C-alpha cells in the first residue's frame, strides 16, 4: 500500500509575536466556552453522583467523551431514570468540541514567510497531540472561517450538554419528590 509522502513547507516559521487581536480573541472565546462546557458536564456528573463540585474536583477528572457518556448512562440506570436522550449525538458533539480545543491549545502557530500579509497556519503539535490528535491535519489556515467552525463545534456541544443537564435535573428532582412523598406516607 503506497504511503502518503509528508510535505514540509520551509516557508512556515513559528509565530514569535503575539497573535493579532482578532485571532487571539477568537481563540480565547472558544477556549472560554469549552471551559463552560466542562463545567456543565461536571454538573451533570456531580448531580448524578450526589456530590458537591468541590468533592467532584477532588475525586475525578473529566473523562473522554465516550467514557463520560457510558458513565452517565450507568448512573441514569443506577438511579432508575428514564434516559430519553440522544447520547450518541452528545458523544459526537463532545468529540468535535474536544478536537477544537485540542487543536487550539496543542498546535504550533506558524506564519507563512512567503506571504506579505500575515497568514497564520495552525500546525499539528510536534509532540503527541493526545487522543484523537492524529485526525488533525498537519497544517491548516487559521482564519475567521476556521475559528467559526471550531466555535460552532463547541457551541453545538454546549447546547447538547445543557439539554442533558436540564433533563438530569428534572428527573432527579422528580425522583426526590417521589421519595419525599413516599416517606411522608409512612
């Protein structure tokens, strides 16, 4: 089977000055939104485990998307909650959001020296990019369109995670009310 030859663009050099303000703001906004996504996912997990966020931070770190989904499904089952939720869609959204975060935080920001205009390339990390990092292209243009796609990936995951949180909260409250009512009848 023929292998694809690796191309190296000698015109790419690491960007040593700060990112332009619009690019830096876009990258920062995506990372901030991903941090919020992590918080929402934590709230679901901690609620299902019936622990505080402080306790949760001590005992666990957020697992990979498919492991997270499996844990949430098992906790739904443990609590006897009806899991009418598209967990496969959530897993896909979380994987795309994680890929976006990883690309922006683990890549090398390079500039194309053959261009008079500042063209920034996002180049895959020279080190292990982590799980799923092998799917990232070697280099890609970092522009407003690319940032918009990454932002959309994170926002889609947030919407899906917020739906899961709302469902989880609703079902746990209903379960608590039924337990309370049962204990009053005794």
